[in-house]
């Protein structure tokens, strides 16, 4: 659905950049295609509009030090995406909540147990 919405929204000959996490298999997904790491994609519309698509993993090493410096300087505040701060011993439970896509579980900070 998301990819098809992008194809519909992006101008003819435009580009679509796909970022995020790819799961080759996701047994907890809502539909059979997603469980196999696949999507229903309107290739015909994509083709007729002459669009381009790029995918790939983010080059974290190219940005992590600069981002760290921006955070330290107070110029970047990524804390808004953190939903929970838990002790490391709670990791199995936290991963289960996140894996089951429970509402309110976005990013979890795990801290060493005292």
C-alpha cells in the first residue's frame, strides 16, 4: 500500500527512495505476502510513469559522528522517538512488545542493570 501510494504521488519521471528496515520474512505481518518479505506492487503504473527507485542500507558510518556532535551541542534532539527506557534485564520483554507492534512501542533505550 505504501509503495503504491508513493507511485501515485510522485511525478512522472520522479524518483522514490526507500529507507528503513527490510525483513526478509516477518511471521507476525498482517498479510501473507508481507510474511514472506514481499509486497503487492503496481509495476504497470510505476513503468508507465517512468519513475526510478533506489533502495539500500543507510551508510551509518558516514553520519554517526556528525549526528553525535549535533546531539551533544543540543542542535539535534532525537529523544522524541524514544517510547521506553528500561533496564537491560527487560530486553526480552521489550523486544516482544516491539516485535508484536504493540501501540506505543517505537524505540527503546536499554540501560545496564544497577
